């Protein structure tokens, strides 16, 4: 069965090239050119993954992702954008994005990111049960992508969940930065390394209500996840 991609892009020339290139590699691609139509189309087509341009007419990619997440919380989402500022990355992850690809991009890079994200999603579903993991005062439910604290539930993205689980597996020890990058993205490029910094900052914020939990940066090496 072909992997089904919902591709939202308002530039006709770029959209046609990307769509045809993906279809030539045996993906099934449904393309939407106006942001206002994206969520309805998502509901009708039930894709395996979404590739969303950020700057769109009527409704931007961030808003679309947020609405899609309410329908299917675990759907993988990749943002396509010319913006690479930290605040843009944070906003994208806040609304449920899993990955970014910068314009201009090669088809090979897009396909690698699509396949890596789908593999990550599949591995999480296959390897995780509904069992919860205690982290200090928190409860982490990997399969549901949930971090719970005193009755409050924080929904995590795929990569936030995978990163937290990688740190938990090396609790009170150091996890190498390169190992995390390979696990989450399949490579340790500068852009992915910068994105990892954003994820670490977000996890620290999520876990800030327990002073016994620390994610300590070991410069040039990785992170020490300490649970008191």
C-alpha cells in the first residue's frame, strides 16, 4: 500500500514539481493550494503524513497543524518554510509539528525526512505499550504522547516523546548528543542540532515543576538526565 501524503502548498510551480516527484517515487500525494481547504481535505483523505507550507493564503500552516492535531493527535507533520529563526521553530513545535524542511530543498532531503518520521512513528507504536513511566512527580505515557502532572496533561509531539524516552533510558547518566540526533533525525547535521536545542529547552520547561529533575548540558558531549 502506498504512503499517502497531504501536501499543502500555494506555489503552483513548486507544488507540481514536488507532487510529481513524490508520485514518481511511489507515494500517493493529495495537494491542497489554499489553507482554508486543508483540514476538510485531511478529514476526507486520512493521510499517513502531512507536509505543510507555513505561509499560505486564508490559513497558515501553523493553524492547520493545530486543527489537524485535534482530529488525529499522532499524525506526523513536516513544515516547509523559508524561516529558520528560533522563535519560528518553537512556534511550530508548540502547535504540534514534528520536523522542518527549509526552502529551497532537494527531493532527496524531503523523502528522507518523510521516511524517517514515518519510521519513528511506526517504531513508537510497535515498541510502546500504554504503560506509564514515573519521572519524579510526573507520569509519562509514551504511546499516548502524554506527560501528566497533578491532573494536568501535556500532549507531546513524536520527537518530544522520543527524546524524553531516550533521556529516561539513560536516567542519571549521560546521553550522547550525536546518538540523540541519529535516533530522532537519522543524521547529525547543524540544522538538526539546532532543532535539538529547541526540543531540550521545551522539555526543561515541561518538567520545571519538579526541582529534582534536571537536564544538564555536557558541552560538546550530550545531556545528563538527573532525577532526584
